[in-house]
C-alpha cells in the first residue's frame, strides 16, 4: 500500500505541473489589460502604467512570467492582486467558506442520496422506485440558477425559514440553503447510481448465498449488498467533492456567499491572472488528492482489490 501511495504521489507531479502550465497561459490570454483597468474610465498615465507593469513583471515575455511564477509558486508565493493584496491571503479568506459550503452539500448528497438510492433499489419497479427516478430526473433537468431562485423564493422569502442571502459565512445555519441547492444535482446522480448498483447486486450469486446461509437481513444488506454496491458511487463522490468547490460560482453568487466561486468570478471579470491561477492551483490539488482517496477506498470496500 505504501509503495502504491508513493507511486501515485509521484504521478501527481507531472499532472499538477501540466495543469498549472495550461491554466497560466490561458489566464494570460484573457481579454483586456488588467494593469490599465486599475485607472478605471480614466486614461492611464503612460509612465505610471509602465512602472506598474515593470513592478509586477507584466512587461516580460509570457515565458519569462511563467518561469518566475513557477519559481515563486513552490515557495508559497501566489503573487499579488491588482489591489496589492497577496493572492494567498485572498485564498485564505475564501477557501474556508467554500470548504464549509462544499462539505455541507457533500454530506447532504451522501446521506440523502445513498439513502434514497438504497430504498429505491430494494423496491425496484414499485411506486417509491418510480417516484425516485422521476424526481431525480427533474432535479438533473433544472439549471442551478433556476433551482436556486426557486429555493430562495420559497424557503427564504415566502416561508421565512432562512435568510435570502448569507449575512455571515461562518454561520452554518445560513449556509444550509445554498448547500442544498449546490448538492441537489449531485444528490440526484448519487441516488440513481446507488439505486442501479443495488438493483444489479441483488441478483448476484453472493447475495443468494448470504440469504441461504440464514444471515440477518440487516447484515446481508449492510455488509454484503451496500458495501459491494458503493464502488461506482464512491468514484462519483470523489470527483464531485472537487466539482462542488469549483462549481459553486453560481450558487455563491445567488446567495452572496463570499467563497472561492465568488472570488474567482470577480477575478476573471478583472482579468487578474495571478488570482485565477492561484485558485485553480488549489482546486487541482483538491481533485488530485480526492482521486487518490477514492482509489484507496476501493480496497476498503472490496477486499479482493490489492495495491502493490
């Protein structure tokens, strides 16, 4: 197991470097001049603009900027925003907010999605199963902005159960509604994956053997059926954790959550390549380690899987 983890960590290095390189050059091709945008609608003074670009290294070639960026990146320096703030400080403020939001959404889709999928799979073809397929298809079909507006209008404005927008990002209670919106589509996929996997494994030989041995129904379902049905679900959940953090732009915008998505959206609008690159670097690391964790969970779920 240790050798496998070490090998996977080494494999992450070229993936990480390649992704960061692509993102760096893509962000530097964003339209507009971020340096000139600092002066707003006024015409920038040529001397001040040249001095600003020289101070930030924006007057260098793209490859020179890239080499400087990569050298600073491995020392923990993500650069500066156009407002002279350290990008690492901006990330430090926004990342904990999005982590809280993403974890709430993740727990919501994990518990509710697997629970619904389990009951639907055990009752395949019955009313609950058919209702689950219809409801999950409906959730998948509704765009996130529309779903967010509906939830905000119904639960916040009409019923008054929660505030329409998040006033404090440290208040978990205020993050529940945006977390439900963020995790709803993923919940639908988790429920459908679980339902399909459960229904297929019910027909497996090992299930008939477990029942024939007279094992309690709870042990048959919990130990044999559910455990062996979780591999495709865990695969989806592992990649979805990173997607929840990176895909929260719309949800955070609707509910005024000051997290990664909101900060990333404003950084793109201001053509701040350093800020965009910094956030993407963090999200890439989340995806890579989530993928490693999923691979390790395979061996926990299925004892036949061994890593050399």
